[in-house]
């Protein structure tokens, strides 16, 4: 019994880590499914990182659009990143977090452009920042660009 009580904290930590991993994977998969569905809805709005649009045969009206998202890190990703920082190498757990944030911010920017009647966004830029928090924190990503709406 003494041995079990000595390892009780370790067992609780391992169980919580496993539950966090499973819950995080489920939430991440659901978010990716939502992103893929909305990317199909907004595919008619084209996005370019070029400063100037491709050759356009008609006049257009320009306006600034942006999309912002804050995605929280789950506890498992924070633990995994801590281990990678000890040994070095790619932090794959954060790569998916940043990918989801980037794609979500672009979708929100496209939605803002569609609301203005635009079909193209040029000069797209990204801005990231870390949002400190109690525990694991979050990452904020803002996508912004110039929406072009054809003038009739």
C-alpha cells in the first residue's frame, strides 16, 4: 500500500496527461474538419501575397480586411514542447497549433472580404503574438490584406 501511495501523484499526472492528450486530439480534429468545410465555402475569394493584383480588366474598389484568432495551447502540447526544448529539434506540437491559427485567420479575413462584396485579397500579411496566461497560454494570429471589390 505504501508503494502505491508513493506513486499516486505520478499515476494521477499520467492519467491527466493521457486524458488531456485524447481531449486535445479530438478538439484538434474537429477544428480541422470545420476549417476544411469552410475553406470550400470561401474558395471563390482568392488570396495573394503579392503587393499588386494580377492583371484586372475592370476597375475595383479597395478596402482593408482582417481576420484574427486566438488559439489556446493544450496542456499536452505544452509538456511536449517543454521536452523538445530540453533535447532540441522541431516542435511538431506547436506546428499544428500555428497551422490551425493561420488557416482560421485567413478564413475570417475571407469572410470579411465576402461581406464587402470582394472576390480578391492582395498584399496579405500575417502578425503573430503569444498571449501569456495562467498555465499554458495561447497564440494570436492576425491576417490582413487589401480586399478588391469590382465596381460596376
